[in-house]
């Protein structure tokens, strides 16, 4: 084990309780964390650049002669100093300067500047560079190594970071064992871990700055690779551990499910049938399964879950269906409850808002085994709930739950040593290349086909200035008994402001569309009230629902056929897709109007174009990944996706195949190195995932 690096940061000189606390905010607790805290970027002060070769957008060190200097009175007063060498000239521009500074910049003095080059009105310029005067050109001083710039938090300066990393590097020299055999590192120049860390913290002059700091240098790729490999191994180990436990095998239902199918009123799509078969192959085994059922909103996951629930019941087991909100849970109760009632089964309802009496009665029926199915929210795994024989746990929209919550529910089933099977449903489309790595410990089924007869939502992109036309469309639609959503996303990073924006939009619409019933929904409204508003919208007592992005989660109102999103340019693709998925759920043609505030940036332009071109969630997820990386795509830490220190799934996705392949090979050829790799990279309990 890497003992020196596991010591607390407090072993480093100069780190007292206060600094330790600040570092803790960045997630840095031990020496290894300091080592893996890599520079964001680098400054090259190892050589002087010729002024004639400078490119805008780069940082450079230059030496030149002052040609002229003087104060300019434009929109803002500034001191402009023209500096030249044999190859060209550049302007140094200062908005803040003292008399003596301006006097000091006299003609023909030699000066050395470091700063970012930009293109200004009169050619290249540097705004407020660091500078000092030289006696002559020869006196220019350059540094021996590139200067690292670390990501940091308030009160921890760059000099401190250099000191901390210096200490950590020398403390660990020779004490970080190399866990990867050379054969795994062929693609990364066979760089050892310590050499890679050394190079990244203290890059020698001449290193390729076009790749370093961008994640494409072999040293960075090597670290990212080792980290992703460690996570992969950890997930596989989880899977193995699960495989060593026992579960009650659940054969596919031969009686209840066929009876339900006859009464459904529709035929399953090929994709739904395939997913049921895949789930069946898990449930039939005597080890607890964990399967992720993925499929875009509206693809029909609920009926697939129903097939699994019925199989469990027929096998003499109990099954629970858990949703993250009351509203979603109620939706399941009403849909599944209807279906199951036709088979003489009555699910028990458990929610946080039930009265004590009802709750006790529900618990009693579950504990005695009289009830075979439970539907509800988090209330399903509270301490006082016991199951007689829990065989299957179905979780909807799993990313909304903490992993701990789901495990609490699973652990309910550990009567007589059996662990229940788990089926997790998610409407968040994730590109296949990512699922392989993120959910290596789960089996995955994808419903990649929509039920027949769905009309794809027509998407129109238009500027905010066309708001009156949009209101006219709402008026027409509502006159034809349709319902509309009007979404006001975050204006700033603040719920309060979003709520304000939605509130004032609702007021404006009320006065401009007086004949319509308009309701308002935002994050500051208490849950009970929220549900009331949603129910009114669902039942048709409300025509237009003005909301912040809170309506994103799977609410089903088939009569809603118009979705208006203001300031759509501010939202990411996945979020736009989720919002648009609120309409197009019935058999009518639905329309999504994406309004934007001009001018549009390139990224925003591309996002809106993508939305107009496709309604395929997987295609959109792929595009999202390309445009901005997986962070947003995967949601929060709670999604159960691994949290990486160095790797970035979007940037490093070219490594994913190698990670899989290497994990196979390593477990086969060098299984002993798996545990230390996991211990080095994967923080217990934090990194993931799905036990
Ligand atoms: P989601 O995957 O978003 O949870 P649902 O399970 O709520 O989707 O299904 C959306 C709607 O499609 C429901 O009204 C459901 O009854 C209907 N549905 C599901 N499967 C089919 C099918 N094969 N043919 C027609 N309609 C279907
Ligand atoms: Mg659903």
C-alpha cells in the first residue's frame, strides 16, 4: 500500500487546522489528494517569444523596447504603451495606473512582460500584464520549468500550492508503487505513475503545451486511464460480491402476466418484449440481479415493470415499486393499480403523507404477507416497514434517489439471507459508450423503440421578440381543449430569480390571455400545493401551466400538446429534451416552441438546431456529450456514477474501450493488483454505486 500518501495533509509543513479545512473544501484530505490535484493550466515563462509570432488567446513572455506611451481618453481612460522588438509591436494597456507608473514608461526603456495576448482595436495587446524594467535586453530572466496554475479556493494562493505539491512530490518519491505493468501502458509511453505526476506538476521546458493541461498529453491520459480502470475494477468487484449472495429465483409469470396482456389494449413493442425477456433471464437466477431499464420518456417502461412485478408475485414473493416523488408514485399507483385490480391484486400504498392509522394498517398487511405489492415513495423503506418476503425492488427514476436510500430498501429483503432482485428504471438516455463504464456493475436493457402511432413533437425555434405570436398559438390551442406548458428557466443561478421570472410571466399571461386559466409552479411552492396544482392541470381545470424547470420529472398529462420554453438557449440539451418529453404523450400532434434571446452563441445555436432536427433521446445525449461533457448528462453525485478526480468521461471517452479490455486482462493475468488499484483511486462509499 502507498503508506506515505495516505497520511493526512496535516503532515505537510505549513498545514494547520485552518488550511486543512480549506483544502477539505476541495475534497483534499490526504497527501495522495494533493498529488492528484493537478494544475488547471501552465504558464510558459521559460522562454521569451518574438512579438511578431504572438497569437491572440495565448499567454506569453516578451521583451521589448518602449516606443511610445500615453493616456487615451476613450470610453474608459487607459494608459497605452507601445512595445516593440525586431519582429513586431504590441500595445500594453492599463486601466489602473499611477502617475509614477505612467512616467516610468519612458521611451527606449527595456521592459519584460508576461500576460495574455488579445487582439485589440489597433493590433495585438496585453491588458495589465505583469511587467518589470530591464537594464538591457540581455538581463531578461526566464524560469527553468513551466509554471503550474492550480485550481484553488479562496485563501489558498498559487505559491502555497507549489509548496504543497513540492512537499508531496518529495515525500512520495519512490514510495508510490507502480501498479500497472508496462504492457498496459504501451499507449502512454510506458510512463510510470510517479513520472507522470512529476511531469504534470513540474513540466520541463519544451514540453508540448498544446496538449498539456488539455487532457491529451500522455501523462494526463495515463492517469485518467489508471483512474477509470480502478473504477471499472471496483464495479466488477461489486458485481462479484453480489453474485456471491443468494436470491430466490423468480421464473417468468405464466398466468398473471398473460392475463394482463390480454387486457392491456395494446401489443408490446419488440423492444419491450426483449427487455422483459432480458429481465426474466436475471430473475430466474438464484443470485440477486441488478438491471437498469433505460428508455426515453413515453417508451413504455411501466408495463415492463408490471411484467416483472407479476412474475415475483406468482413466485410467492413480494414486490415494491418506488418513485422519487408523491406525484410519480401516485401515477404508478393509478396505472399499475388499475392493471393489477383486474387480476384481483390490490397494491398497498405507502407515502410520507399518510396518517398514522393508514400507515400502520399498510405496514401490517406487508409484514403479514397479506399484501403482495407495495407502491410508494421513500416511505417504503422506513424503519417501521417490514416485509414478509421481499423478492423484487423496482425503482423509478433512480437518479433522484440517493444510493443509500435504494440500498436501505434492498436490505429490507434480507430475511433468511436472501437479497431481492432490483430493477431500476431511468428515462435519462446515456450513450452506450458511457453506460458500459458507468454502470459496469449492472445489466442494462434499453427500450429503443416508441409505441406505434406516436406523433413526433414538432419543434420550432424562434426569438423572444415573437412572444405575442406564441401567445396567440396558446390561445388557439386552448380553444381546442388542449393544454400548454410555459417554462421559464433560470435567468441567473438562483431559484429565487427563476421563481420571480415565472411569477411575472404568469401575471403577464393572465392579463394578456384573460379567458384562460393559468397556474404557476416553481421550486418555492410546498410539495402538497405543487401536487394540487399538477392535479388541476392534469384534470383540465388549468389550461396553461407556467413553471420553472421543476416540471422536468416524469409527469404524464397526455392532453398537454404545447410546450413553450423561454430563454431556451440557456438550457443544456438533456434538459431541453426532458422538458420537451412532457408533450407528445397523447395521439395529437404536439408542438414545442423554443424561444431564445438573441444573439446566439455557437454552442447554443448548435443545441437548438439539434433539438429541431431530432427527437431521439440517445442521439441527443450523444450530441450533448460531444458539446459539453457528461457532467450535466449524468446529473448529480446521486446518479451513482463514479466521481473522477482526473478522468473526464467526455474528454477521455476514447479510452473507454481500452479500460474495459484492460480490466478483463488484468483480472485474468494479474488479479492481485486489482485491490490496491481500487484502494488508491476509489474512495469508499463516495465513488459509487450499486451494491
Ligand atoms: P415511460 O417509459 O415514460 O414510463 P409509460 O410506461 O408511462 O412510459 O408509457 C407511456 C404511455 O404509453 C402509457 O400511456 C402506456 O400505456 C403507453 N404504452 C406503453 N406501451 C405501449 C405499447 N406497446 N403500445 C401502445 N401504447 C403503449
Ligand atoms: Mg415512467
